[in-house]
């Protein structure tokens, strides 16, 4: 048996499962986006009509879609760099020889990743409550006025970003920590002998050798942050004044609140195209950054 055939034999079951439970639903959703499938068609398929790209044109002409896209891009452009920076800082601290109780802190910092996002979002919603929240209680103890974190259109999305970074940075931290531990210690010893400072070692040794891991973390984080849904759904319900409506949240409302499943599928594929383009650009940049 050739190596190529053996590879397909072992990968075949996984490929088949992906095709059945991912490929076929994606194709079905694409076909759905070209129809006016709604509550009436759900009751009787004879009401179903083929409308070609009318759903896409309708979505693109809706101001709420562009508001949701702007909110999603804001979440990605601010949240992704912040999440990667916090992950890198945590990984550097845990990789330090001077750090004590490293095993405990690794577990504690990774714990939010494995918790249910809905459960911790509910907790954070109460922490940020204007009157009863612990954060505003601490501000009151300092003599400051309470802040309406989730009721102010200018603060609601930043509050969600902070929550998302806290919730997700531990996953990237583990990846970066593993990459840090794979860097040979001899490089740092040679740099110290040559008189390099800690900042110079970080700039000329750590960051260049971390570029593959940073590229991977960046692509994964961007893909995840584009799919913003649970946080605004639980914490703000898209408000206030639609300041936290995301593309995924809009897709949910179109499909399961108004039962316009054809338009919801169109929103999903527009988001898919955007994510594919951004991922392609990031992969090209990652390849160019490789030595």
C-alpha cells in the first residue's frame, strides 16, 4: 500500500464525517439563501420561490446590516490585538524562571476558556450592573460616580471586548507558551554574554521565533471574533441603540425571530466571504513574514 493511499484510508472516515455534517449543510444553506424561505414556506414548501440574489441585494441595502458589520469590525480590530497582547504577556510571565506557582496560574488563567460563555456572560452582566454591580460598587468606594457600562452606547461594545478578551486569551496563551518553551535557551545565553538586554532579547530572539505561533494565533482569533454572538445576545440583546448588534446576531434575528431564513442564510454567506478574504490576507502576510 502506498503512503498516499494509506493516508486516505486513515483520513477517509474524518473526511466523510466533515462532508456529511459540514459540507452538506453549507451547500443546503447556500441554496436556501437563493430562495425566499420563510415561515410560510416552512408550513408548505409550495410557497417556496427561487429569488436568485434578491436576498443578498436586500441585505446589502439594509442600514442595520452595515451597522452590524461596523460593530463586528470594531470588535475584531480592537479585540484581536488586545487579546493577542494579553496572551503574549501572560505567556512571557509564565515562562519566566522567576515565576512561582506557574502550574497554578496556568490552570487559573486557562479556566475561563473552558467555562460556558453564557454562564460567565450572565455573571459579567451582574458585575457591570449600574446599581448593584461589584465594579460600580468599587468605584463608589473610591468616591466615583457609577458607570452605565452596558447601557451607554459608547461603553457597551468596549465592555463586551474586555469580557471577550478575559474569556478567550487563555487559549492563545497556551499556544504561545508552548512556542516559547521550544526556543533554545542557548540563544538567550549567547545574547546575554554579548550584553543584550531583556528588551533586545525579546525583540531579536523571542518575537522573530514566535512569528509562526503568532500568525496561527492571529488567524484563529480573527476567525473566532468575527463570529461574535453570545456576548451581545446575553449581555445587551444588541443594544443600546444597536451599538452591539453583530453580523451573527443579525443573522440570528433574521432567521429565528422574523423567520426570514433565506435572508439569514444570505447574511451568513456574506460573513463567510468576508472571513475568507481576511483569512487569506492574514495567511499571505504570515507566509511573507517567514524567514
